[in-house]
């Protein structure tokens, strides 16, 4: 069974230390989210499996060798751990000279190659849009990572319940890592927002606000597709919220290029199981894989699950387009569109452009 780590519940354990050119080639825990590096050449031309390629520091001024302080704490202060993802840790830090707060994602290289990790940077650098998280810069450096243990529990259906490795072994081993500096989204992730809403007493969601968020999300996805990318891991945890509840699509760690109209050979099993389009388990798919999770996200925005347990029980039905009768009654138009987005046949799903027309009345 593929596995996923619940980010928020894990101990935080990445500390920046001095830069070195060593790379640790420990086997990275395989995870449903990531492409298998051994397969990544299928679509990305990343045949080079050498993780020993650490002699250069892209993103750092030539001749400068970052030390511990150069890596993060020399330039940043008030460094705080925000969350720990399956493969990365995200920090909040203030750039000293600017007095401005940023989010910094630290991703250990492990047994991936640099190109593989850099695709998040490459995509972010080409995506400048109000509903996409803003990227500033990147650099390579060393970080000390609490490594995940191997004890696994079974997978379940919802993102927040994909807790398969709940032990975290902190061996504080320095790992050569990628640091990505981006805008700090102060209202957290949509996942947190949805979870917090579960604890509210009112039974119904705020329809207007939910639709407003959804419109921003589809606008962002339309932009991503227009720029020739497929996100491949859309889910509430990867949708961030900035000031005034502005949506910022983030986490481009699974992004790929859309080349042409035909579904092409792709890496299998990329993305997060519970939100992943069914065809993503195979190796031929196109940008429609980003529409399937939008159906689930719209449902979650409009429907308040009472608890994570309830969500877990009903999730497979929702994925199958079997929506609660009450939902169909309250949101007939949205229910119809959600079912289309969840079509097993990817060609039956509306495009992001269609969704903009449907939900925003514009092209
Ligand atoms: P996962 O494997 O859980 O998807 P990840 O390793 O891919 O995580 P991200 O999804 O990029 O990492 O970030 C994990 C979490 O960190 C987000 O869900 C969010 O809570 C927080 N986060 C990420 N980027 C930002 C940001 N720019 N501003 C504020 N919080 C952020
Ligand atoms: Mg993520």
C-alpha cells in the first residue's frame, strides 16, 4: 500500500547546518506523492540517477560558499517551523534586511537527483499569477532532518488520514537540501481551513465564500494549464490562503509539462491517493487529472463533514460521484458539475477553461 504522512502531526526536525557538498543517498521513503525517480526519465528526460551531483550550487552567487549562517540564519531571523510535509519542511522566516516574512520550503535531496527536485523551482519561476504562490529564489544547502521511521499503518482515503508512518526517528543526519523561498501565506492551507470549519457549530458551509474560493482555484488551474503545466497534486493541503483569503496554489513538487493534446507516457502514481484521478495510476494521462481533484475540492468546500472519521467513511462514495441526497438537493447545479469533474472518462470532464465559463461566466 502506498503511504502518506500526515504533515501537521509529525515532530519537526530540520535544522540548517553548514553547507557541504556531501550528499546522502539514503533510500527515500517511497510515497504515493512522488514520482519514482527511476521512472522519471519517462517524461522528463531525467535519466541521470546520480545523486552525487552536488558540486554546484545553483541559485548562489559564484564563489560564495554558504556556511550555517549563510544558509538561513545569517539572512533570516525569527525562523519558525510551519509544517512538515512528506518530503519537506516549510518554515516561516523574516529576511533581516528587508524585514519581510517569507515561507521557505526545505527539501532533502535524498536519493532523488537535483533535476527532479528543481522542477518545482522551474515551474514556480514560470508561473506568475495572483492565485499561484509567489516564488522568490532558491539555493542548495545542508539541513538536519528527522528521518521518518518505517512503521506503517494502512492507508485510508482522506488526505488527513493518510497516516502511514506515524513514528519519526530523529537521527539528525545532515542532508543536502533544496531551499525554496516563496511568499508567506498567512492564513495557512485550505486543508486547515476545512478542518477548522469541522469544529464550528453551524451545520452548513458558507456557500458564497466557498464558491469564491473555488473560483480562484479554477482561475489558478486554468492559468497553470495555459502555461503548459499539469500540477498533478491538487488537494486542500496544497492550496494556500494569503491575506483576505486569497487563494495561492502551491506545492509544485509533482508538476509536469503538458506537451500537445494527446495523453502521453507519464510517471505512474504521482499525486496523493485520495485526490488523485483514477487514470493517474496508469502512465497515460493529460491535464484532466487536475480536474478530478477539483470536483472533490468543490464538494469539500460546500459540504461540511462532521469529523475526519465521517469524511473517511464517505470519501470513496464521493470519489465515485455518489453524493449525499441532501447535497444534491441543496446544490443541484454544483452537484451536476462535480459529477462531471469526477467522470471516470477523463474526456468527459470539463476543462479549467469550461469551469471558468460555468462558475465565473467568462472565458
Ligand atoms: P505534502 O507532502 O503534505 O503535500 P509538501 O512536502 O509537498 O507537503 P507543501 O505542500 O509545499 O509541502 O507544504 C506543506 C504545508 O506547509 C502546506 O500544507 C502549508 O500548510 C505549509 N506551507 C507551504 N507553503 C507555504 C507558504 N508559502 N505559506 C504558508 N504556509 C505554507
Ligand atoms: Mg503538499
